[in-house]
C-alpha cells in the first residue's frame, strides 16, 4: 500500500514538474543560426511541439500548445441555421463597448466577422473577412485577415470602426502574402509575420520586408503567435521560435535545448 502511494505521489510530482517546465522564459532558450540544411528544416515539420509566445508581467514566455482546446466564446450564441457552419470556425475575440467582435476562420471554407451582444442573444455579420488576429493601434481597431492554401497566399490589414452604432470595416493595406500574427513595435509600426515573410508596416502604411523567405515558409511550421520585447521579435511556431532583432536586423532560431 505504501509503495503504491509512493508511486502515485512520484507520478503526480513528475506531472506537475512537466507542466511547470512547459512554460519558460524565452531568454533561457538556446540561440542558433537559422538552419539552412533542407533535411533539417523538413524534419522540423514533424515536431510534436507547437510553441506559442506570449508576454506576462513585461517578460516574454513560451508554452507548448500542442493539443490545447480551441478558444471558446464566453457565452452561448443562438445561431441561425444559415450561419452555423461559419460559427464552427476558429474564433478571434475582441471585447468592445457594446459587446464583442468575433472573427471566424475556416481556411479554404471561408470565414466572417460578426458583432455579438454581451449576452449572446443578438448578432450580425459585418463582413466576410477571414480574421486571423485583432490589434489596437493609436486607439483604433485593426485586424489582419487572409488565407494561405495550396499555391494561394493573400491577405490584408483592415480597419474596424463604428458608424451610427453599426460596426463596419474598410481596407487599410493589401499584404503580399497571408498574415499569421501581428504586434506593434517600439516605433508604433505593425510587425507582421505572413506565410512567407516578416514585414514592417509604418505609420504611413509603407511596407518593408525584414525577412523575405523565413524558415517557416520552407517547412510549413504553422506560425501561431508573435510578440515584441526590447525591440526583439519572437514568432512562435512548430518546432521552435524565430527571433528577429529589429535593431541589429539579424534573425536566429531558438530551441529549448
């Protein structure tokens, strides 16, 4: 009996340690030159890890989100039959003064942007954009949207605003390839990682390419998140994290070992 309890305690302790080690300060990871060997890059596509970067208490962290449950709306929405297929898409949620903006992304099957009331009892479609991520800049609301599928990769930045108490969108900037994550740097520029490149969009909507063909483009590493800390860009993806120093204009490949 004592032996069984000891085994159970050991297993629980090990499980707890694994959970704690799953969230790490990104500065503690090992830094390498960007791999160039095709076989090495292809192997990364079969990695069991999906590294997601985020900021907390002004520090940069990374966590393996492989198999994590999808984001859920904070309430139940009574969806009309015509909208049910769209509401099954991957949601992005932004709380606004009169409820929520919810973007649904279904890849090649489409998507849409909706307004939903605070209690979930009312909603309406704003547009058919496939929202990837919302972001605030200068007190205004934007979103990146688009799709990369087979040989197609396209997207844009849209501006979302309210006119006569109705939410609307308008085009802000066409992007060269489909966006996958966005953040704002120390100079108030959009930094966007796309299916192919890392881009900077300045306050005049002028685009410049920081990385033309990233490692994620060669291996389809499923880029999922992007943060900026001390003017260093961290992009989370399958297998590792791509780092780009905005000051030195250099890129690195980060791994936990």
